[in-house]
C-alpha cells in the first residue's frame, strides 16, 4: 500500500474523528502529511488547517441539523480565540521545523492522555458560568490552533463541558463551530507566507476527510463514545511517540 493510499485513509479517519468526537482529526492529518506526503511541518500545519476547516464545516452542518449546536456559547468561546489564533498563525511560520514538530508531538500526547482519563463533569442547569473563564479557555484554544495548525477540538470539547457546562452531545457539535472559526483565523494569519504546499496532494486528502465527516455521526451511533475515544487516543499516542522518536533521533 503506497503512501498516497495511506494518506487518503488518514484523511477519512480525520473526517470520522471530527464528526464523531468533535475534534482530534487534525492530530492525524498533520503527521500524515509530514510522513506520508513528504510535507514540511510548516506546510503540513497550514494544509492541515485547510482540511480541518472544510471538514469542520461539513460536520457542523450535520450537527446543526440535529439541533446539537449551541450557537451563543460557541460564538463567545470562538470569539475569545480569534486574536490568539491570528498571532499564533503568524508565529508558527517563524518557528524551526524541529521545534514545530516536537511541540505538535507533545500536544498530541497530552491530548491522548486527556482522552484516556476523562474527568469532564456537566454543570447543573442554571449555574452561572463566568464569562472570563470562557474567554480564557477560548483564548488558549485559539493560540494552540494558530501555532500548531490543529482545530483544537480535543481541548474544546472538555472545555465546553467543564467550563461552559454543555452536555457532551452539544459540546461535540458546538466544538465544530469553534474549530471552524479558529481555523479560519489561523489561515488568514498565514496568508502570503512563503510555504510550498502541494495542493494536488491536499485536495484528495481533504475530499476523503469530508466524506468521512458525513459518516462520523453514524459511526458514533453504533459504537460507544468511550470505546471510540479510547481507540482514537491509543492511535494518537502511537503517532506522538513516533514523532518524538523521529525528532530525537
């Protein structure tokens, strides 16, 4: 099986993860572009943002139709991350390739550990949530999105549950709104940068990701959320370990 076929499979998994889990897909997309398509870390993070944006919009439509998107809370959370995402996107292009790849691997490992040890608790209805807490969480997510080229859903979902108080189904759908806004802001910051990207390779990757997003909700309905999350977390740990070993060796 050649690298392009593997990359297309990774694209499909990216879409499935984004739609079923509300995030995490870009944690597979960026390594796939680096190791299977031969992209530089800077090119992979930029192309990853394109893939994540297109896929998130697709998944957002399906979740919105099901009434699983909390627009007001999502807009507030996303707005707080706009400026950090733009700043992070501008900074990313100036970081050495090794630093960018290493940072991505560390964040991927932390995300996997977070998925394996869920501690999210839903706030009772009517409990007031401080706007400042929502703003801080949204700003942190925006910065991660801008620098590493990831949508940040792996952080957005638990934050939307723990900080904003959404139930899991609404948090997954709302995270897609946050991912879309942050990814667009980070992409805008990278416009005009001299990063060489093979769009001919990105297009089929993005297409399979979008197709995967259409089936994500059906997969989530057939497999328990816990099992799906644990499986993805193990795969993510393997990717992070490989990237860290490659950076060190």
